[in-house]
C-alpha cells in the first residue's frame, strides 16, 4: 500500500487542495532582499524565508498536508516516520495540530536537540541503531503495533504537494521571476517547485543546488538514473539523503540544471546570509546562494527566487567556529 | 551652537516631520511573534525587528533625519560623529544616501569590522587614541577642518525625533499594546519612545532594559540625577554609554521603570531569540526579553512591544562560544 501511494504523481490540483488544507497550520513566509547581496551576485535575489515557517522548516507544509488529509479513522491511529531532521519535527508539529499521535524513529546517535524538538511538539521518539536494517526493523514494528500511517520525508505525493505550496506563494509574492534555486537532498522541495512551476510558470528555470560532497543528485541527473551515495559527508546535513522514485520523476523531467558548491563556499554563503539578511538559517539553505555566486554567467541580470529551507541549526556548533 | 541644539526638546511634530523625511531611506521593519516565547513569558510579545533596518540598526532613523534635515549649504560640508558602534555606520549610510561626506572618529582599538562598516558606505574613519581627551581633540580638529555638522549618537533632538518614528510604526502595526520595552544605553531609542507614546498613547507603559553590569541609567533613575559610569563591562556593548541631558529629560519624566538583567540572562535571552525567532540580533537587543522573563509579575497577560534594536554582531565572536 505504501508503494502504491508513492507511485501516484501529484498534480497542480493536489497542490491547490494542499494549499487550502494547510493554510490554517502554516505561515505565509516573508520574502527578503538585500541590496548588498544583489550587488555581489549581479542578480536580483528574493529569499523565500521558510526558516520562519512553523517548526522552523518548509517541511511543515508537506507534513501538514499529509496529516490533515487523513480520514478520521486513519488519523486516530496516528502517523509515523523515520527522520533525524526537520521532517520528524514537522510531522510531530502537524500531528499536534490535529491532536493525533506521532512516532519518529531516530538513530540513538542522533543529536539530543533533534529528539527534543520532536518531543517538544508531543511526538514520541523511538531509537534504533544507526543502520538501515535496524531502522527498518524498528519502524516495521512501530507500524505493526500502532497501525500508524507512514509519512515519508519526501517520497510521498502528499508531502510533495504540500512542499509545492511554497513556490506557489513565492511567485505570487514576487513578479517576473526568471528562475528559482533550491537545495536538493531527497528532492521533496525541488519536486514541489517542479510541480507548481511546470503547471503555472513553465518558462521559469528551476535550479537545484547541492553540496559537492553529497552530489548524488548531480550525478544522477547527468547519468539519467538514480545514484545513491552510501554515506556522504557535508555541513549541509539536511542534504545527505538520496533521490527516490517519485522525486526522481520530477527532477529528471523538469529541473533545468543541478549546480554544486564546495563546503567552504557553503559556509561562506551561510555567513553572508546571516550577516546581510540578519536571519538564522541552516547550512543546507546556504547552498543555493553559494551556487549563484559561483555561476554569474547563469544568474547575472536575472530575477531569482532562492528557497531558504529551514532555520533549525545548533547555535552551539556553528560551522565557522 | 552644539549646546543650544541639544537643549531643544523635540516634539511629536518633529517626529512626524522626521517620519515623512526619512521614509524613502529606511524600512518599515516587520513585527515578529513566537508562540513559544509567549508561553515562556506568559505575555504576548511583539518583536519590532530593527535588526532588519537599513545598515542593520534603528540608528539609521535618527541619522537619516539629521542628515536630510540639513540645508544644502550645511550638507555640503558633511557630517561627523564619534562612535565605534551602529551610529557611525548609520550616519555613514545616511550621508551616502544624500551624497555628502561623513567622518567618524573611532579609537584605533575599535574592531576592524566596525571601521569596515563605516567605510563600506563610503564614510571616512579617523582614528584617535582610546581616551576621551584624544577623541575630543581629534574630533575638534575634524570639525575645524571640514566645518562638518556634528551628529551626536543620541544627545541630539534630530536623532531622538528620528528614533521616535520606530515606536510610531510599532503602535500602528500592533493594536492595544500595554507596554513597550527597549534597551537603554545613552537613551536615544527610549527617549524616542517617550516622545511618541507620551503624545499619542500616554496610557502605555515604557520600560527600559539595562545590563546589571552597566546599570548607570537604573541608578540615575533611582537617584534622580545622571550617574555616569567610568568603563562598564557588558556583553551588550551597545549599552555602555551614559545618559546625557536631553535623553535624561525624557527618561526621568516618562519612563515607567528601568529593569536590569545579568550577563548570563542576557546571553540566554539572545540564544532564545535566535533559536525561536530565527533572527540575528545583537546582545543589546536581548536585554528586554531577559528582563521580561525575569519579571513575570509585571508582564504576564500583557501585550508587550519589544524593540530589537540592531543586528550587527560579530558572527565569529558569539557570546556563547
């Protein structure tokens, strides 16, 4: 049943349904600009600030769409996922809004702050060993025990339709964009952008931005099939996960190009954004600016939307300290 | 002549003139809220985010008012000040907007980043020794040489009328505030709040928030006369300067109370704001939240405006690292 669900390709209509459904539970996030960053890039940059989103990340959109799309009967059994990142926190947030149980399976080695974030919204954290086999075994047990609905962090049509609402807002907030740049990990946000723009603004270019040290999407895109890395290592820790079938569908068909940046370029871009926009955002969210600054031949003179995906960063472990 | 200017008490009309004058040169900054910070404080908090202001601080308001209020003849000779903080940067910003020279006298020991910020807007930095006598001598020389108009960081009616526009915006953005809390150093922002609220919302309480380790305003307020400390030491480095005649006029007459917070409380409040509001702001701007959390008996159940004064912080030297 999970497999079938993941094969359904969400549509523009699904995005519109999602938007109506999640409106009470999410923020319309602001778009910020900086004259100095425009001068530096030669482009006009419009930062869509999902770091200000509920639970601190765009993933509140997809999670809310999945949770509020459940029938009452399904909802009563709760939701479950495996994620040591923003999806777990955001699913817990959405479940709390609906008043249903949420279980998140996490490696016992995950940072305590991530576990606290899930529990802060009333979610339950179940620990597994830091291996795929342990995670799958523990997760199967949870689902068998509770009957909870699995909400995958990105390979889920409900999640993608939810993430797609972000770019729908952006193009209403900023007129005449030439391109949108978003970080790519599993591809949920990028798939959402593809979904929306291919339907309502097909002339707009879509760039995915990825760390050089976790460039599996870049290599997949060039190779024409999914390549999953074993254990990539990057400061942009939200971007380590591989593409899956559903996100690959969107990425291979509708992304203009995938651009990469080095660790150092990512950290420098992150500092620039903190310093100039005065916002707290994650290393993953800095990858787009890093690639824009690196590729003036693509972006100079253009109006460019930049997705700032989230703001959940450990202030005690900033990457430049 | 400087003395005469500083004796004039700015009025509500001056604030309105300032507002019209500076509108093209400043942002109407957003007001942010956080459900979690509301829960923690028991109050409804409305953060007026001057960290997003032009040049990164509310001081762009007062500086712009002073600069754009000059006659063409005065303006041609430029402006000058002594400040190793935001006022120097903001005066340089305003002067650039008008296309006139700006000179900022700074101790040679001031951080290079502060000098760079002034120069980044085209201002000239002139170094003095880190002593009052050297600063005054060097500054007198600059004025004699250029005929530049002195714009004091806060003891200046034009500057106070400019800062007063911030609270005028705030009370239009948020209805029914019971109180406003702002950090106090020299008292420019607080005087501006007094000016505006005493005129248009006299029932609203005004609290000034100060570091325990630089509590000269607190002691002045209790004593009934200005007490200036010699060299206070606090992480809230924007708040080390003493009250002066003009700001004392407002503070002693119209401030409801002055509340203090320890260094540790300030740093904890700063982290809370970064973490929950996802904004980059200065230690000085965290003092209000620190005092609010410390005094629930004053603020519980109230709608409270909190002035986030600026966002110019050295990311390489965060106070919790």
